[in-house]
C-alpha cells in the first residue's frame, strides 16, 4: 500500500467538536466525523489517521471511545489498522458511498 509520505498531514482534529448533549454516542460522532472527511476527499487512501491517544486527547474522550469508532470504520472497510504502524485510510474507501 502506497503511503503519501510527501503530503502534509491534512486532518486537523482540533477544529472538530463533539456534541455531549446529543443522544448520539460519542464514538458514533467520532466515526461520523472521520467518515465525513473520507467521503469528502479530505482523507484519501493511504492517509494516516491520528493515533487513539491523539484523537482521545483532542476530543477529550477515552481511548476506548476512539477505539470503538476506529473498529467500526475498520469493519466497514474505511480504514486499515496495522499493528505497530498506525491507522490508515483504506484503499477501498470510495467517495460518495
């Protein structure tokens, strides 16, 4: 899988906010935010997703909450998790689906 080492990190997690008053679980909100970025081409195949710790700190949630969001994205084929390397946008992630 070709990773885009020469491309700058495009994902700014600092500008994302979760609605803690919503009935939608926090992990689902994180999943939806990441999925929206993938579907709109802000994140493309091979791009690195920030680590569980980075996402947890940015959203002020536990790593388990982030892990659930990333797990669902992996099961649905949007991201690939490589032990010791990180989480990447999957090559089969198709825009607009």
